[in-house]
């Protein structure tokens, strides 16, 4: 935080104030809430260790539990701060989309990658397998090329 040159202690006029700054502060508190929670293993619940004013969470509030519990939702918190379209600020779940899903859905299914994998496996199996009975016996007869 910067101070005015007249030493009144108020915020400087150059400091940015807007939805992006508020969203960053809320996301930072959200990370702190989950990182610093108290885990009660007897009751199987997580408890907030201090007050988080931007998240509307007081100290001792149950933030995660197994039953009779309404989970916290970051999108609802941003809406209560009157942020327009909170989906723009929160990345989607990995199963919904993103680079991870693209790699799983598209890159892993390319024909050239699968073809190369199969040929490499076949070649390595033939060379590295040990012959049963040292290659003797009528069941293990191999025609030489």
C-alpha cells in the first residue's frame, strides 16, 4: 500500500481500484483459507482458523465436512461482491476444458503416436524375451529367416 506525500496516510490516487484488484484479493484469501484451515479428524471437518472478511467467513466456521454441510463457492462470493461475470476470473475445472483435457482428448488419440508405440513394443518384446527350454522342443520350433 502506498501513502500520500502529504502524510495523511490515505491511499494514493495512482493506486488501482477496480474489480480485478478485488478479485485478486478474494482469490488470495480463498487460497489462504484452504491452506491454513484446521483439520478436525475426530469430527471429519475443516475449520477456518481466522476471520476472512472478503469471503464472509468467521473464525471457527466449518468450511468442509462429510455431512449436513453447504460448501463454500467462490463464484457465489464474487457475485456477492457484485463482480460481473465471475466465470471470467475463475479457470474451468480440468475435466471441463483446458490444456489438460486437450492433451487427453486430442494428442493421445493421434494415429501416428499409437502406431509408433505399437511397433516399438513389438520390436522390444521379440529381442528381450527368453526362450523356454533354451529354444529346444517341438512346440518351440522357430523357422529361421
